[in-house]
């Protein structure tokens, strides 16, 4: 009897996630993460127009839930509902990371945009993941395109702040992008002021 009651409570809580009040996400630029693992600076450019294109079952304000028994591996299990659009959350985190390494005046002819394919939280181990395709544009023409997956491997009892859950995965994505020599070559030759 107790087992059935516990299962019923779990099912009710699990399937009523959409009725939970959306969480606010801190979009400020305060640094809670360690310094990026990048040993070079890059020219400044505009960061605009991030688009969130998740699995069709996920809304523009919802992340994917990963790692649980009923969760689907393709990221189509809805997770946390945020008050802000996911595209704005990830854009803010990526912009915060790039602001640490960009120098000089902003080159208005170069822009970085992205398509976000997945923003997920693994409920079994606390890991967070982002999957983005970055587009570097010059005068609205694509000069670089790369899909980069960022991952944050949470430690046991990790003090990761819930209000900045995707900061470290987004920063990992930026590190991977900037540490690619072809990206650096293009940004340093075509986006210099």
C-alpha cells in the first residue's frame, strides 16, 4: 500500500512539472566560474540572435531532462521551466564568457549567432550540457560555422548555483570554439578593426 502511494506521488509530481512556477535565471555578468582556459585574446564582435530549436516536445522556455529512467536519450523529456527564453539564457552565458577574452572596439561588421539544439540537465549526476551551432557572420554572410557541445561534469556535492545552472557548460562550449585554430585564424584576419 505504501509503495503504491509513493509511486502515485512520484508520478503526480513528475507529470505535473508543467504546472510548477517558472524559475528565474540570473542573466547578470557576475563571475561565479573559474577563468576560461584560453591563453589568447580575440577581437571584439557583436553577439546576436541565438535561436533555440529543441526537440518538438520541448518549449522555448524549457530545458531537457537527461539521465533518468523515463528520460529519452534524444533530449525530448521536458526538464526545468524558466521564465526567460532558453535562447536568451544561453546567449547571456556565451556573451559573459566572450566578454572575458574580447579586446578592442566592437567590429560591427562581424557577428556571432548560434542555433541551440540542446540544453540539458542530467538529474542522476548533476551534469549540464549545451549543444550549439555557432555562425560567424561578416556583413551578414557566414564565414565560419561549427557545431560545439559544451559539458560541465559536476562533482559530488558541487556547490553550483541553481540560478546560473548552464554557465559552466556554456563556458566549456566557448573554450572549445575559441581553441580551434581555424576559428582563431578567421576571427583574427576577417574581424580585426
